[in-house]
C-alpha cells in the first residue's frame, strides 16, 4: 500500500493505520513489501496481487501503496473479465 525505493515501511504502516483506525479491515499483499528498481516488485507479482484483490468478494476498495508509475506494466497481465465480474473501487492514494 505506500511509497524504500519504491516505498518506506513507515509510510505503509501509516496508510494501514489510517484505514484500520477508521474501522476497516486491511489486507496488505506481498508486492507492497517488494522492491524492483522503482517498482514494488516484478509486474507479474503486482498484477497477481491486484487480481487476488479483485477476486475477493469482501474487498470493496483497492488502494495502491505507491503512485502508480509502473501501473502501465500491469495492463496486459490483468484478467478484465474477472475485473468486470467483480467491480471494485480502485483508487490512487
């Protein structure tokens, strides 16, 4: 969920704390702790995490941890039929 290159653990903790403090259950996927250059892990791992979130019926909001500079790398890796079947809010932070 937040910006180590690519993100600092204290920023991730702050974002998680923000949502938990407001009563939301928060799930942090593995790529939030990964680092590959400027991105949070390889595109395949980030896409797999994103698809895992879209596949969960109890997920109502997806908030990426960083700004999305590498988001275009994910586009060919996503299953758009699955996303369409489970519309979930995906927002920037």
